[in-house]
C-alpha cells in the first residue's frame, strides 16, 4: 500500500494505481496517457471499444472533457447511491476513453479517497472496477492485493464505501437508465 500523495504522483507520471471507490476498488490512470490506459485494458482483458469511465472530484475537473447542455441536472452523487452519467464528449476525449461512442461516462465521486486522488492528479482519472472483465470486482483489500498487487504500480489504502454493486448509469441527454444499479 502506498500513501495517497505518492500514488497521485505516480498517476501524473503515467502510472496505474488501484484505489477504493463508493462500492468497489477501482483501477485508474490519467485519461490522456494512451500507454497507461492500454495497460489497464490489458490487465482487465477488456475490449477497448467499450469505453471507460472517468471520475472527478468536482464538475469543474471535467472542463474541456465534456459538453454539458445548459439545463443539465446536478451530476453529483452520494456515496450510498453513486450515479454514472453518459454525457456528450468534447473532441479532447481520446478514442481510447470513448471507445466506439461519441459520449463519455463520468462520475463525480463522493468517496473521499478517490476524490482526493483526483485532486492530487489535477484532472479526472480513468476509473474501472478492479476485476478481470466478466468477473466480480474486488471489494476488499485482500482480494485486491491477491488479484492485482503485482499488476499495478500502487494500491492506495482505504475502504470501499457503502454502495453495493455497480453504479447506476444514466444518459444525460435522453434521461434513459442505461444500466440499473446492481446488488
């Protein structure tokens, strides 16, 4: 395990780290670092066309990344009920983040450790669940260390929040629920 500030420096320098979020451990990196993102996709055995989620500490961290309509609802979420939003992406969002989509999935994290990591990095970070695609995500540091310890540059200490399962995903423009929260 590594202190938060050091992990943030690693991310800024192109590293891949694991950290607690609202419901499960996440694996993340800078979204503008193609090599780091490809490393995460390889670790997870994930299809790059699926796209990846970005988390930030505040809506302002997404300036330049998303194109919000003037009448957008409040995108903040609680630790108990995290909501991921699919929003229009700007041209600054690289294809390795968008995948086959013209939009990008974002969440303003309510988890104090994940939010602090984003603040230290100074931008939103990739946040994908710490699991091999199709398998259950790590909810404990023991499982995280066992499955991903040697594959990431750092593991940020902390506990996952109270949310159980995957976050709800909503499309901002249509209002449609893309994925209901899972238990």
